[in-house]
C-alpha cells in the first residue's frame, strides 16, 4: 500500500473512531512525525477526568501542573498543541 493512501486511510480511521466515553477524553491530536502516525487521547482510570479533578483541590492543582509541564516539554520539541480551556477541568 503506498504512503499517500495509508495516510488517507489513517485520517479516515481517525475521523470514524472519534467517540466520547467517560474514561476517555475526546480525541486530542493526529500526529504524523518522521513517518510515525499517532492518535493522541488522554485516559483517566477509575472515573473520568472531571470527577477525579474535583475530588481534591490538591489533585486538581497537580493535574494543572502536569498539563503545563507536558506543554512546555513538548513545546521544546517544536510540536504545536492546542489546549482549549473547556477541555481542561
């Protein structure tokens, strides 16, 4: 299968698999980097992210710090991330 067709099928697969689930945050990003194709979603076990982050203020702060650390680490790689406020609880 040629590379262009694989990329097209990958994007079609991504579009058809975008679904919502309490333990999965909605599809976040499609990355095609150095020949690798990745679909990025966040997973939270034992409940959903909103429930987990509201259990304790300390946990919410840790979550926000983790997101910021991730953002700055990934920014140094040159990759772009689009965090939308309504997706962060």
